[in-house]
C-alpha cells in the first residue's frame, strides 16, 4: 500500500479547497509557521558570540520556500478539533507517491519533535568556525536548512506532521496566497467529520464522485478513544498506520470495531432487562424515593471538602 498523508480542513473553505478537478492547498513560508520557535532548533544560540557571528555569516537567513503540511494519520483528535473546527470539517487523503510524480522538485519528510537543538549542528558550527574547511560550511548550511523545515517543538508531536517543501516553480500566487494545485488523481479519499453538517456531507460525497475517490465519514465510538470510519455503504474502516483498511470484526448494530469475538459491542448488547436491573440496584434511586438524596450528597460533599483541606 502506498503511503497516504492527510490534510485537515475546516468546513467553511470546502469550495476553495476542493473541486471536481482536485484540491488546492495553501503553502506557507517558515517565517509564517504557526510555531515561532521552529527556527530555534538549528544550533545552540547560547554559544560564544564569535561562533554565532560565524553562523550568521554562513547560514544567514534560512531560505523561505513554500511549504504545505500534512498529518500521517486521519485519526488525530486534536487535529480534528483545531484544524477541522471541532470535527465539523473534513480531511483530504492524498497518495504521496502520486504527489511526488506531479511535483518532482518538491521534498518530503517527517517532522522531528524536540525541545532543544541537537548537538551535531552545533559541533559542525565550531568546525566551520575554527577549522574553516568548505565541507564544514556546506554541511552546516544543509543541516540548518533541514532543521528549520523539519523540526518542531515536542509540544506539537500530536500532529504527526509530514511536510512538503515545494519548489517556487510548482506553485501559483493568488491574492497574496501561495497555492498548490493538486490533481484529482492524487486524492484517494475525502473524510467528513463526525459532526459535519448534512449539507457539507452531501457536498463532499458529490465531490468525491467527481474526483473519483472514496468517501468516508468519521465516527466516534463508545469503547475506545480512536475514531473509526464508514464508507458510503456503511462498511467500517480503521486507520492501520498506512491508510484506511476495512475492519474484519465490527459490531453488527453500530459498526464500531470490536477487539474480541462476537456480533455486537458491549454497549449494543445492553437489554431492557439489564437497564431494569441497574435501576433496581442503584442506591441513589432508593434515597431519592425516601427524600434523603439531597441530604446524603450534601453530607458527602462536606466530608470530601474536609479531606481536601487536610491534604493541602
């Protein structure tokens, strides 16, 4: 299976991002990245001023190349929350190999997450500064460029980010934006969010037909924190690390994948008899019937507060 990468998108820009011919992705330059500390992860900037001046002379300002960002997974809940507006938007699944064929001058790599620059580039800076051989200058420049584009603070690691650094010749400028026109054959699926509106879902289904790609809807299950996905026929899929794969064992009622054998998940196995037994065994119902529930809760709250004060 070829590698898939994922672009999370808010619902309000569907007409700007998708069309029957493919997708349009916005690119940014490093100076506009959402993490202002990314360029701090090249060398240790607390080195001696003479070495820092050497760095400034050799590296200067990092080249500002258009970059568009993807995630390696469509199952990252914070990404759905932040970039797809609380699961109301959608995700575009892209085949990276096809993307490379259409944009051969672009480079791809995973983002490495760290909280401090590695020692390698700082050591290379001292070699360039003290020894001054051209090969050290060359390696310092290359390493600084890589670190600037493909490292990020570890607090962002949930994004599972993969970046595409695009050649200036492969983008177009429009209204102050840098845009990457992605052909439809690079798009393998469109995934609607679990809270996407009916109109958006219908629009995304129609666009998937025009593009000729799969359509899925994200589903939030009740047994795990990982979402699952349903296709237009109601079959259940899970993300297997490389792409969406049909699940071999899912609940016959709700479709949620289940890890153990059986036809239904535990939730869908609940019967009226189970609910009746749970209600009979609930002591709060008994306290409420005799008018003692509020007093009991108040007394327990008072005990909890006393214990909390002792632990402070």
